[in-house]
């Protein structure tokens, strides 16, 4: 049972434009939602998160939106830069004395000049 | 500050063998968790440890085991290797604030022939 889903395996965006990565989830008990970025031959790095009681969180060029009624979240990157090319994983956690993250399968973002 | 260190980075084994992977967390982090990354499956939770106690275990067979030492370093072991165990094994550490913000190592890439 895939509790966190990323239905788009890849996305290609021109430099300077907006990148929108999507994620759907099924478990309404999740307390936090996160995005991690992963470059080849490196471990994932935390990018941005949002609490389930909020609908938006912004950090520089990165904004995460949460729609609880639709069980959907999205990551917006504006403007997109070539260095943003990586695999982005959506993740969720039911936070009670645990670090157990449920990850999506990832979306490969390519930003071209 | 040193990050999460995983050894070995790459290894090749044959079916039926066993393997031990090591993880040294960031200094001060007492929570260590392990994830398996395979193509198309994203990152799947294996288990997590806090103060030498296993707090949570994912849906993996008993061939997968782990432990944590008093200095918070952790090891995971896979016995009777199968071809399907070929994957990138990622270790992550945190202060266990349960917000999902983990610090990952670069991973150990296991190939089973």
C-alpha cells in the first residue's frame, strides 16, 4: 500500500520558469510532510517541510503547499535553476517518538538552459 | 561538523552470503534509521534505533537486522543475500525531534550477483 505517491517520474523545465512537483497521500494521520532532494551518488538532503496544520510554507525559492481535503501537496520552485536538477522525494511522518518517514518514489527534475 | 558516515560505500556479494553495513551518525545524534532505495520503489524504511533500542521496524524479512552501540554508531546486517537485495542502503541520524528532518549519509551500494 503506497501511502505517499508521486505520479510523475520526471519533469523537465526551462531555467527561470516555475517547477511544480506533486505528491498525493492517503493517510490522514500524517503530521508533517517534507521534501528531500537527492543528487546522484549522494544521500538525500532535507529541503523544506510543512506541518499538517498549515497550508503553505515558504523558504526562498521553494514553497510547499498542502491541501488536506485533497490529500495533496506540491513543491514550487521559482525561479528554477540548473543546479536544481535532481530527484525530489516527497515524504511524510506520523510524529510520535519516531523518525520513520514514508517516502514517495521520487520525481526527477531536469532544468535546462 | 562531520556528517553521517557510511562504510563501505560500494560492495559486491554473491547470493547466499551475508553483509554488514556500518553507520556513524552526526555527533550528538542518538537516533539512527536505515532505508533501502531501489529503482521504482523510492526509499523504504528498514528500522530505527534510539539509545541502543530498536524503536520501529519496516516490512522486511528477518534476514535484515540491525543494532546500535552505546556511542550511537549503528550496523545493519543482511543474511542469505538474494538478488533482490541489490540496492542503495541509506543511514540517517537526527536528534529525534520527530519532525522528519533527517541527515542522510551517502549510502552503501550493495550489488548481489
